[in-house]
C-alpha cells in the first residue's frame, strides 16, 4: 500500500490564490479570466493552460516565460497565507510511522513544489515527488500517477490517491488507483459525480480510514 498526494488543493488549499494570480496575470496581458472559464484548467500543466489562454501556436520558450511569470505572482501572493490542509501533518506522521510509502504526484512546476514543501515544513515526509518536469502529458492523463507507482515499486491497484480536481480524479482512476476526494477546489456536491469518498480535510479522512481499514 502507498499514499500518493496531489499538491495544489490537497497539500495546501490554494485554489483561490492561484486564481487571484491568474487574474492579475491576465490583466497584465489584457485577457479577462473568469472563474467559470478557468476552472476546467485546474489540475493541468502550465503548458496546457498557457495554450488554452493564448492559443496552441505559442512555442515552448514563450510558454516557459509566461508560466514563470504567473507562478512567481502566485508565490508572492500566497506566501503570507500558506499552511497545510487541516490534519495533514498528523496524517503524514501517522502514515510514515506505520511504514506506508508517501509520494507526491502533481502537475505543478518544480519551483512550486519546492516552495510549498519548504513553506509548510512538510518536505521531510515526501522523499519522492513526480512533478510536471517529469511527464509529457498532464492530468487527466494517468502518466504522473503511473510513473509515481513505478518509482515507488508498488502496483497501481495498491495505491490510494488524494485529489481535489476533476482532471486529477480522472487521472488517478485511469491509473487504476483508489481515489479519495478533497472538497477544497470544488464542493462535495460538485465532486459527487466523480468520486465516491469526499472529505473536507485530513482529520475527516483519518477517521474514515480508521473505520474502513
């Protein structure tokens, strides 16, 4: 058995801060980004998001420049507010003490992973991280989860994934993994048609797993 965590919306509840950064980014580039129009992009890679915003004609160098700009805005906005999702440090400590392998699988860039783990103090728990720099296809493609299982040396069917986005849930299910939903980016009602087990935080998840294990 292994636990694999998405990052944005799972390790930290940062949906609003990412959206705020995208709004500021859009203003700078004279693009009006609405929540309804942008929500389907959560969970995808920056390459996919920038192509959705600017068009598929932009090249990789342009994508990197634009993505770096937006992510720096996000880190600056979020740094004073960053904290782990409620109950997560205790959940991770318990998992590690029980010898359960813990990994992260995220569409986020490496810089955001380093920022998040450093600012939350959770880096000691995640010895294995698979981020957007290590895959060619973002969620909902299962590549990031399959690669994580391969790197852990554990069968996908033995992995439990914690996800918050539609794309991420679809990716984990396509990888053949058990999925537990976090109602951070989307409400329980919005997630209900995509995943069976949905919780607000890791305190709730801990109680649930205790009763089902």
